[in-house]
């Protein structure tokens, strides 16, 4: 053993999980220490995070299905996003999908045993006409499929949030994306405060909140922890953690700084700082976690199935196989595992028809 290896102090990570399970919290410095831990301590960190995940969610997995309801054409300049005005990524661009297309997405969500159908539209924020359209379709989806509905439509006005709530929308996604400190580095057309305001408007309208971040955009480890602590303060119900899928044609196209071990430590840190929140391993899962994707479900208890906004994901049947291999159970849906595998044997078409660029949170207006 080298001197350097011998000097690594083994932290008692189980003390973190014990404290959290007893209702305590980690300090900012302790949360950062998880991200800085040597790789040889990763299994102990995963064990601590898994103890907390088990206490709230046992071995269940919640699935989410995304529909890119409106693609590209966005006047904002989010540097990670393939749909922004400054992106040269060759994505498909289209206006808000009609009711039939959105209902078709809901059918696929139900067939994939997803608990939640996410309707995502590019843009700074929706027009009132777009909100009325989505609200009308949501009523039909609720009648036909009874799915949990999450809308991600950008910055919202109070009346728009109330209209979505009245139509039966359960939750709104609006990611913080990064810390307040780092936000001006990734977007100049709206502020971190704008994002907080929309979350506050949605909370006041009685909607559940889904808000997360994109890791790997050049931020510091303290920024990642600051987002986790802020989301804890906001008491959000659902946290999607995206890992940057750098897209050619975007300003962050050359940003490739993540490795699978760090991604897992990030998820563990989020679990230990937000013990009761639904934690989702979101966009960039396949490209950044690679062969270690399954391990993400020890700290996280949810994931997207099938494709992202403008990039294809792992085949749904492989997702189902991964969950079954872990011995975990999908929480909702009417289809048995065998039927699921049969339904999804032939890969469904990429939902938006584009084969490149973007991913949920790293390419959509959340
Ligand atoms: S993340 Fe949303 S607001 Fe930002 S550029 Fe992309 S579509 Fe526009």
C-alpha cells in the first residue's frame, strides 16, 4: 500500500445515515465531504444512502415518462440546452403538439408502468393559449389513464399555475439547474430569482414541486451542495438530478468532466440531505453512469423510462430488466413484468423524432 493510500481516513458514513434517520441533518461541510470522498469509500457511502432510501421508499422505483410537447424555438440562452436561441444543435423544432399526440404520449406512459407523465415545452414561459391547451388535454388524460401529471412549461404567472392546478395537474417541474452563485455563468436571459419565483407561485397554487439540477456544467462542489440544501429548504417533493450530456452545437459541447463514481456520490449526497424527497436519476444517466447505472437506484428511487427530450434513452426493456435484476419493484401501473417486456420489445420511436441533442433538464425548460 502506498503512503497516499495509507493516509486516507475512513469516514464513518453510517453515522450520517443514523443521524438523518433520527431526524438530524448534515452540515454543508459534511455534504461536501461526500463529494470529495475517495473512490474506495464509495460502497460505504452508497450503503449509508441506501439505508435512508429504504426507510422512505423501501425497494420501490417510480417511473417517469417524458413528452417533448414543444421543441426548440426558445429565446433564452441556457448554455446547456439544445433548444436555446444560441444552440446550433440539429434538433427538430415544432410548436405545441396537438391533443392527439399528447394523448398518445400518455398511452405510452401508461404502457410503460410510469406513475408520472411529464409534459415538457421549450420556451421562457407558456402563452395563455398554450396553458389552456395543456389544461384541456390534462383533463382527458386524467379521465382515460389516471396518470400523475407533471408540467414543465417554463416561468409561470399565478393565473397560469392556478389554471393548471384546476385542470388536474399534480406537479410542476422547474429546475434550479445550478446554484445562485453559478447561475449567471450558464444563463443571462433569466435569473435564479426568476426560477425561485415560479416555484413559489406554483406552491401558492397548491401544486407539488419538482426541482433539481444539472451537474457537470463547470460548477464547484459547493454549488452542488448549495442546490441540494436549497431544495431541502423549499421542501420540494421531487428532485431530478441530471448529469450534463454535452451536446454538439451548444456552448457546453466540450464539457466532459463527470465520471460514474462522482455521479453516484452526488446522488448519495442528495439522498442524505433530502431524505424524504423522491430522488430521480434523470438526464445523462446512460452517458455518464454507463455500466454503473443500476447502482444509482440505491440512493435514487425514481428514473425516466424510454427517451429524453431530444435524445434517446436506454431501451425501456433494458430499464425494466435492470430494475428486476436489482430485485426492486415498480410502484405503479397495471402491467405485469412479462407483459411490460412484451410491450416494449420493439423499441418505441424516439418521442420527438430527433436523434441528437439535449436531455431532460439538460435540454428542456425545466
Ligand atoms: S432550458 Fe428551457 S428556457 Fe432554457 S433555453 Fe432550453 S428551452 Fe429555453
